[in-house]
C-alpha cells in the first residue's frame, strides 16, 4: 500500500474541486460563538417530554435529526410521531450560518472526514436531538390503520426528550432474533415501544408495495481509515432497523408535502421522474423470463424486483444497483399548490418532499421554515422564484456531494488494490456514457473505468475485469474487460 498518503488533504482537495467550502467563514464563526444554549421552548410547543422517545442511527452518528415514538390506538391503529430537530430556531434565514449552509446545501461524508453543512456545535450539539436533552422539535404525526393505510396526518411544534440513542446494527440484529441492545434490555417499555414501531413500519412498507413502490438492496461501501491508512471498505446492508427509519421518513416526508398543499403553500418537492432508460430495464427483465410493459410502470417493476429478491437474494443487490443506475438521479423541484411537479417514481407517490434532515440538508431547512410559517399563519418565507432557485441549487450540490463521496471511495479502493495490479475480478457494469464505461467489482466493492474491451458493454452486464492501473491521489482504477 502506498505510504505517505494524506487522506484528509485528499478529501479537502476533492471537496474543493467540486465547489464545497470546507471552512466556515469568520462571520459564521462569530454567530456560532454567540449561541450558548439550545432553543427555548416556544409558546405554541406541546410538552411531550414524558413520552418514550428514541432515535435510531449509525453507531457513530452524532447529528440526530429525528426521534420517534408510537402509540397503540383503538381499532388496531397505530399513531406514529416523528420529531424533527427545529434547526431554524437557531439558524435564521440569511444569517451567516444560513448563507454558508445554502452555499454547500448538504453535509458531505467522505469516510475519512465529514464536511458538515452546519458546524458540529450545532449539528451534533445545540440542534441535535441528543439523548437526555430537552429539544425543540417539529412533530409529524401519522395514524396507520391495520391495513397500512394512513388515515390522518398532523404537524405541530413540541418539546421532546430523546430517552435512548440506539444504533442500526445492534437494533437490527435484535429485531431479527438476536440479543437485545443494552438499553433495550434494560427497559421493558422501550422493547415494547420498538416492537410497536416495527409493526407500524411493516404496515407502511406493505401499503407502499401495493401501490408500486420499489424496494432496493444496494451495497454502500464506506472507506475505513485507521492511523492514516485505508484498511477496508465497509459495506452497509439493509436491516429491519434501517428499514424502520426509512419507512418512517418516507411517511413523514409525504405528510409534510400533504400539509403544505392543504395550507395552499408552495414548497420544494423531491422528484424521481420516470426511468431514463426504461427500455434497458425491460431488456434486463427479459433475461430473467419477465416481460415488463413497454412504458414505465412502477408496480410492474416492483413486482419483478420482489420476485428476484425472493429467487436470488445473494445477487439481488447487483440487480438493485443496475436498476437504480438506469432510473436516473432524483432532483428538487418547485411545488406550487394544485400543480404537480412530478412523481417520485421509486416511491410511487406524487406528494413527497425532504423535511426530515434539516441539520444536514438545506432543502429540509427551507421546508421547515415553510412549515413554521404555515403553522403560524404568517407570510411565506420564500417567493416561488426563490424556491425554484434553491431547488436547482440543492440538486446541483447534492450531485456534487455524490461525486465527492464516490471519488473518495475510489481513492480508498485504489489504496487497497495498489498491490493487486494484474489480478482478475468479477464485476458488473454500472455506467455507460460519453465519459466512459464504468464497472464495480463484487469483492471488494471498488468502482473504476473499463479502458479496454468496453465496446458493447451496457449497464447491468456481468464482466470479468483485470486491474491494470491505480492512482490513489486522483481516485482512479482502470480495468481491462476480459472476454
């Protein structure tokens, strides 16, 4: 493995290359220094500190945007409450911190260094729903009946207290029948609470599946650095705990979009349009003996994906990756009352926004301000033209963040594989464009460019790849396709 590689310096250089400001300007630092305590409870905030709130996130995550609690109602209905950190209470519009947050628009996670949208003292401190701390929040309430249908939404401000910070891996293992995490084992009430939340999540998932929502299982590789050296690419796999939070966030983001529409307020919608390369998806399905409609159909695709998951769970992540690539990226769009800016094809819904991560996504912070104004009956904080411009900027910044994170994964892979030049690996084609043909190895999950033998390859093709060159400084891996 090449020595003397400054991973932090590489991460900062790549972030700067894609336009991210790694340092907070002096004015933002001065504003931060004046913030000494969490936001006080608002007059219109309900006191919900007595409820058994908990959060579920990565074990190392400190920027806790949300916490959850559920209640059993009559008729076997479940009331789900998701609390979202009230970031706007401390970061007002057009303040220096807000200007910097808008510039970056998202936190960037490189595996070796995080470039947060907001300073750690806010995102992991004063505006984070930290364990055993009173915090001001927005609560998104969703009532789910026994069939999984959502019968009621509500949104309001509240004071909450997160009583247990839980981790995905430990909780997911317990939900699959393993040992209970220490905090769950120590509290019969918390164990019952998480079981109820899991039931609500399963109902929501099944309801979305009936409407054609797609369920993917993609492999996310994160660089693992130790002592300034890349030692591994850690894979993040789905689990019941991750699904639970995903289901809750989807329901909550739908609820916020419906709420703003009901108030006649404009907002920012999250849109994933019909797949750019549906014909290629149809061709892939034919390889498995399935005929999909000639025109994009989310329910038909969802049924095909579900059948493939059951038939070949080991290879399903590879198929998931292929379909995700062929669907194309999502984007933010202006949402005007009574006018649909487009569907979220993957979720098979028209009403969907991003509102659940205001500590790390600027679109969510903007949406929070719109919700706050709608609740108070005050004028909208942004004009439609401003919202459209913010939506376009957030889309561009999110795409740039993905490029930074993908490049850093390639840097890590180039370091890991530098001593394996000439070795042959199994892989899958992940992208074909004017910029080149790209493929990802199955083990380790490293992605690079196919520079020889790429002609005739397309997304989803399985391929044998010989590693011929690595450049850790640039994050380049070059392959020959072995015919």
